[in-house]
C-alpha cells in the first residue's frame, strides 16, 4: 500500500478515537493561559503513547517530539492551540461545555484532536521518514500577546530548530473534505485602541456652560474613519472599527468623559506604525480643538500572518495529491488575526484552512458564536492532512 493510502486508512481507523478526544476537550474548555487540565490531559495521552515531550512553556504549553528513522532529515513543526473563549454555549449536544461561560467556539478542540491524531499516525510510520516532527501545543492564542510569542521567548526551539512550521485552522464556511491555501499576506495585524475623551459635563439644555465630550467623541469617530481610509496606502487592506462607546450620561446630562474602544487592522507593518501616529494625532487634535483633552492607548497585538509562498505552493500540491484538486480551495486574505503570525515572522511558516461545514447543510456556524459546531468527518481530513504534509516535506528533496 502506498503512503497516501496508508495515511488515509489510518485516519479512517482512528476517527472514532479522534472524535472522542475532541468531544472530551470540547466538554472541558479552559480560557487563555489557564489550560491546566487540557495540558494534563494531552500529556497523559503522550505518555500513554510513549511520545517524548518537553514541558512546561508558559505554564501549560507542550512540545512533543517524534524522531524518524534517523536524524539526517528536516525538522517539521505542527502547531495547535489549546484555549477556549468566554462564551456561553447554546448547543444542545451530549458533549456540551460543562464549564459555565467558557466554550471552544473557535475550533481549538478540533485542532488539538487532529494534531493528536497525526501523532498516532506518524508514530506508526516513523520508520518511513528521516528527521523529526515537532508538535506545538500552545496556550493563549486568543489573548495578546499570544502564546506563540511567549513560548518562543521561553526557549521553545532551543533544542529543536524547525525548518518549517505548519498550522491548521478550521473554516466554518468551507465544506468538510476541503482545505484552503493563500500564499503571502494572509491575515491582518491587530491593535486594540482605548480612548478617553475628557471635557466638562453639565445640563444638556445649557450647552454654553459645557465642553461636550460626547460631541468631541462623535467628531473623533468620523474623522478617524475619513483620515485613516484616505491616507492608507493603495492596495494595503485596512480596517478601523470601534465596537464600544460609553457616554454614561442621561437624556439631559452630558458626562465629563466618553470612552471609545476599537481595533485597527492592516496587512503592512510600516503603515501600521504610521497609522498609530495618525490616530493619536487626530484624536488629541480634535479634543484640544474643542476645549477638551484625550488620553489614548494603542496596544499592539499580533503582526501580519505571512504564509511563505514556496511552502504554501508545495503544501497545496501535496494536498492535491492526497485529497484531489477538487478539494483544494484558493483563498483570499482575511482581516481577522492569528498569533501563529509570530511563528511566520521567525521561521518559514504556513497556515491553511480545514473545512468543517457539513456538505449536506447550507447553514454556516460562525466562529466565536455560542452555536459554533463542526462536521466531525472533518477530523479525518485534518489528521490525514497534518500527517501527509509533515511526511511530504520530510521526504522532499527541496
């Protein structure tokens, strides 16, 4: 039996076990940097399967190591994330979250389960490849500065330097059995913006006696949208959004201050820095020009996620060999963010998407919602893809 058929057969045979792992993880979610029980569960499985690992990184992170038949080959790393989100699950399923207000609504349970499935598959095939595979179980993907950055700062790759890092992420509007690729810039950098506009409040019927921070904040919101969009470089995707505005007054009471919270995202690091300067200049200029003042904090989040073009091209070709060209999707950029980006700025890296939508349903269960669900047949595809990509790169001469 050839390697492709062997991997697909293993994935099919392991599907029930991978599904049980995923459902256990879904039932017991933990928030960012608090993944103690999740980490313990994964370590228990690794020990049961006689898989070497290093621990801890950032308290809960794990690096599992699988050596091939010799050490003459490449080192390929596969990354998964472990944290859940502060969401109350509304799905009525047998493995519904048992932790109030916490849910795996971004598919990290799927990521962990398919990576563990790949470990089982590859451990059965280690006499068929040289080099080694690293499996990164990472905390805190959902919370800045992100577990990827912190794990590397703690010496994640001190003993094992990867030649390639691959990441897999679920895609709710892509059908199960399909995978998607995008070379180059793929996901945006993100930055959190916190603004406090200060003025002089008072009676809403006596505007001559107040310096209205609500009016200042309104001008700031409109001017920021106009100026940032006008000055963004041609061809550089940019998003500026404010999702929280608090003016805690009343129908006839103007407050002394207004707070604004938002996000700025772009695909260019140089423009990102310049935009930070412009945002601060606009905010403070408008506030002072209207006899008020403003405090502004911009918290840098994850950088742009850059998929190495050559690795992406090779991965797409390998995936087509495994699944067939009809199951390969060429994707566009996304303005969402991912802390896998930290890896992509340090090592040749690539993140691809795993379809999890039921082929028999037109409904999409969006990420980060309380009804997020996946078609578990995708677990087979995910485990097989991770295994196949790792072995394909390890056995490749490029």
